[in-house]
C-alpha cells in the first residue's frame, strides 16, 4: 500500500468484464474495498490495544457513520465505454487497453461472452480515466448474487 505496487491502489474506479467478480466485490467489501480495509485496521487496533482504533477515529464523523451504517450492496454498470475512456492496471494508455483486450481474446474459448467473463476474465480489470456522469452508468441493487456454473 505504501509503495503503490500491485492492485492495492485507488486512484481510478476499477471495472471488471466479469459480473461475478464485480458482485463478489460488492458483497465482500461493504461498499468499498478501501473503506473496508480501513474498517479492518480499526478493528485490529481495537483487538490489539483495547479501543485504540476507536480512539484514533473519534474525530472522523463520516468514517464512524460508515462503520455503523448497515451496507446495501450495489453494482455499478458502465454501458459501452469508449476505449479512450479506459485504462488498464499499470497502463492508462490505449496500448494498455488493447493489450488487455488481446489477453481476453486469447482466453476466449468458451461458447459465450458470459461464460468467458464468468470463468476466464475474472482478473481482467479496466480503469476509468474520469469520473463517470450518472447518464453513463446503471445502478443495480436488485439481483446482487454470485452466479455459479
């Protein structure tokens, strides 16, 4: 987290072509992997040093409210982004996006897009280069569950 290596970075919104992996993140991370990690750190501090985590966040009202609020998982769906709006992890250029798309094409041996996304593309992650206007996204709160084949 300190040296910004690997996947543990939060400077762009991450998108997966796999609905399953997106749903898994929505269900497993209570709204945000970043905030969930902060919550786990506070809980670990409380466990190791009786109440130290709560003592540190006492002045951070928004975070305290986050921890106390029951989560409701949502799935953000970005329909038909332009390639120029995308980046890949470690490479925000069009070349990086094309490289990821080529990887996906080479891993596509199942009969349908959905099966490939479910089974093969779970670790393929795209990044948005900008904040998405609400007109470009769909929020799905209805049928948030992991599918199995």
